[in-house]
C-alpha cells in the first residue's frame, strides 16, 4: 500500500495568526489558483522546485560534481561567484542541496507522511490548550490532498487539538469538501465577487467558491473570511459593496480579515526563476483602515490583518 505523504514547503510553529491562539501552520504544496499577487508562489505547483539564491554562492563548485543533468554552472566575475541553474535540464533531484553548505541551492518542499507531520505539530499541544490555539492546514490548498488532510485532521481530533483549514474555497469534489466540513475553523478567501474578474486575477471562476461558502455557512461552520486588498484589482466601490452585502448575509462568519497587498514575495519569484508581474505599490495601513470603515457600516466584525 502506497504511503500517504505530501510535499510540505513550510511549517511555522508558534504562529499568532492563521486562527485563534498559538498555532502551528503547515503549508501543503499545490494550489488550483494562480493569483497574480501570490505571496506563497512556492506553494503553487505540486512538484518539488529548486530554490536558487546566487548571492549565497562562494564558487566552491561542489554542486557541479554531483549534478547528474549538468544543469548548474558557476563562473567568476572578479571575486564574485555567479551561480546559474538551467531549469529545463534540472529535475529537482536535490543532490546539489546535500553538498551546498551555503544554502545557495535548496528545494522548496519536503515530503512528510501524516505521522511524521503529526509528531511535529503535537509537540506544541500544551501551548494550544493554554491559548485556545491549534493546527492550521494551509498551502497552497489543503483540499487538493483530501486523504492526507483528512487523516491529519483525524489525528488531531484524537488528541483534542483544534484544527483550521486556510482555503481558497475552490473545492470541486465531495472528498475535498468533506475536509472543510470536518475542520473546526475555516479561514476562507473571498477575492472578488465578479466571476469574470475573479478568473482574470486568479485563473478560476468564483461560482464554486461562493457556492461552497454558502453551504458551509448553512452548516454553521466557524468561518473567518480573508480578503486580500489589491489596489486597482478588487477595491472598486462596486466590488466592496457587493462583498459587504454578500458577507453580511452569512450568519456563520465571525470575522472579516482585510489583508493589504505587499510585494514581499518578489524574492521567492527570483529564487524560482519566475517573473513577478505586479507593479503596484503596497497597500498602506491608512488605505486598509479606510476600507475597514466601509465594511464596519455593514455590521461586520472587521480586523486589519489576520
């Protein structure tokens, strides 16, 4: 029988966001959306990917000796080493990462079984109990891996550990939807109310996302809505009004978190050899608070950040 394991690209222990109390957030690698502003671009693909940080390279050449694809080149520009990776040749085998002590070459992603991951998250069980926290399964998108996600939820339930899923809501099969039904708390993204615009900025339409949210609301699931604020993309008066009217009709929504756009992920795009397409400035706090005031008028419990 094949072992139940997935790629995890980050584990954050002692988090004070991603739900209530002190939490451990685990990030599963793979997402059905391609948001233009994605701050976890390393979590989009379901395969392992090479993380290249050329400025860390000292030109030792150890990686050249172990790369079976001859995908790496290291040259010199004066005293500076210049590290390059041919991603068309590289298969992310990771052999170079074993010998790169400077961490100029690493991988975004490590495979974990359910038991291996649970043995990590349960270490902080006392902190969860004291603070009212727990485990948050994020990504990427956790519901892309329903067998793994459900098994982890069940493990946590056996130890009375609170579980949350951070989800884009684009869950298109019943097995994946069962994960959202089973979790104690949902951190649910609402990015745009117009489906055509949603598809333009994320790659998918929003009908299924809103349908699932209505269903989970009817089940009286605990839900925190997360709305990224992307100036010029989803902050028009029309979209803000449509979002406020929609959310104010959902009785299970306990809070709306407004997440201002930032460009912190540019470095990750460079490390993955991808182009960062966003050119807008970051959403400053006064701007986010102004939009918070708008949502406050609809009787919503609104928080800046989350």
